[in-house]
C-alpha cells in the first residue's frame, strides 16, 4: 500500500511540467468557453492563466465570440452605490407572444467608498462605466471584475465635472472625457485608459458650449453624443465627440424633440418623443445619417410612459434591447418595484420583480432617496483596471 502511495505522488516540478505540456491554445479555448465569473476566478490559479485571461487579444475574442448582454442596474442610496446584473433575455420564451411575470432577487455588490450624491453614472460602454466619488474625482468601474480605478483630477480650476465615457472600436480603447459642470468651455480633458502615461490632455471644443446637466451621453459606434447649450446663443444642440480622432461635431436638435435622454436604437442615435396625449403611442426620432443630419420617425403601439397606481410611480423608457424590447424603469426604488420589458411588435411584455434590496443588510436606511439607473445591452469585460 505504501509503495502504491509513493507511485501516486507527483512532485511539484512534475506538476509544473504537466501544466506546461498542456497546449496553450487549448487552454485558451477552454477558458473562452467559461462564464465570465469563472474566468475572473481562475485568474488566481496560476501566473500563466492570469497572463492568458488578461491579454487584450483574449479579452477581445471573449467579447466578440460569446456576447452575453444583460441589464446593468445601479442603485444609489444617498452616498452609497450598489451594482447588479439581471439577464436581458429568456431564451425559452424569446420570440413568442406570451407575456409573463417573474421574480429576480438582485445579487448586489456595494463599492466601499463614499459616492458623490445626486450625480448619475455614465452609460455602460463596452463593459465599463464612470461615476464620481467627489465633485471633481472621476472613477472608472468594471462590474465584471469588481474593480474600480480612481482617476486624478482633470483640471485644478474645475470644481465640478461632467463625465463622458467613450470607446474606440478600431483601436479597442476606452477614453474618459471631462468638462466643467454647468459652465461653458472651449476645452475638454481626455484620458485614454490603459495607456502608458495615463495622463489628461487638453482637447479644443468647437463651438464653445456646456453640456446639459441631466445628460450622461451615449457612445454609439465610436462616437459620444450628448445634449449641449451653445455659448451666447439660445440654441440647444447634440454635440458629437469622435473617440478615435477626438474631434467635435454639432447636430441641430429636431424641432419636435425636447431635451429627452439619448438612447441607442439599432446602432443609431434616437429620442423617445414626448407626447401630450395620454394614448398608447410611442414615437422614436432616429438619426439615420449623422453627416447629412437626416432624421426619421418610427411609431410603436406602446406607451411613452407608464404609471403604476399602486406604487404611485411613473415608469419611463430608459433604453431598448438588441431584441427590440423597450425597457421601462421607475425613477426610484420601492420594496415592490419591478422593471418592464415591452415588445411592441409582438404586443407582449416581461415583468421582472426586483427583490432583495430592502432585505440586504448593507441597505438599512429607508429614509434616503433611492435612485435606480438601468443600462441595457451591457456586455461583460475582463479588462483589468
């Protein structure tokens, strides 16, 4: 028996040799087929697996081969930030006309720092989003790896910031763009994430403008769009920032569009047009051609907003999934809150009841203002910050 045990024992050097003899391309292929959370966990297995899973080529391949879009929820309680992901699709019922309701207990993750209150986070861009710890301190967050990166102050004279996050799909780089909050400026500050220097640089803005205080921007095909006010005019426009060239452009707002939140619809910029009549019609104003400033309209049999009388809460369209479902989200969170996925083509809906927030020990104060932000089509990103 002792001799058999001796034969079974393998030395540390032999185990290392066995690991190294395993084909590297096969190891990468296996890791590519794992869920995001498993990939993040397996980085601790060895230095080899860490180097494989953090390699930019592996990350890009993982994102393109196995996209798993989800709905990212950011829940704020005064100065606390909680993040959670819920599934965006139910494959068993996708494509059917059946409406249904289900409960989903949120797996919350709280970031351990004091959040600057009343400032919304940016839209999620290629797996990352930004928010502020103070009035002038931008923070980048990767919810997949649960990492945060605190950036330096963009400019000493700027006491308050408006932050935008963009992504260059050609060079596969994220860029953070900052401007002074509620103050016209002819310059902005830009920082490229993951660059060797990681320092802010100044970029001229044309024309001089200030961003709308309620906009968080929308990055579509390498261009960040946001609503802005042109200096010394009474004109509100859509400003565009090309992430790769770092050039600005200006698009006039359609006359029938107020300062509504910008959303992405089938890879194009769009607005949900506000209606005065209380009917079940929803109209999208879509920017078909940014260069020619060509707009189109598309109507749907779906409400522009929806009110739950039992909660005394209005639900507003916060985005559209890749499958064409409109996402209705309440402004604030209550114990019985839920999210609606409405498919106007099939006249069906999915109701996701959100549970677990008020029961979470980290959320103990129910007197504060509970703000809920929802960002559709979020993709996991294994990028290390």
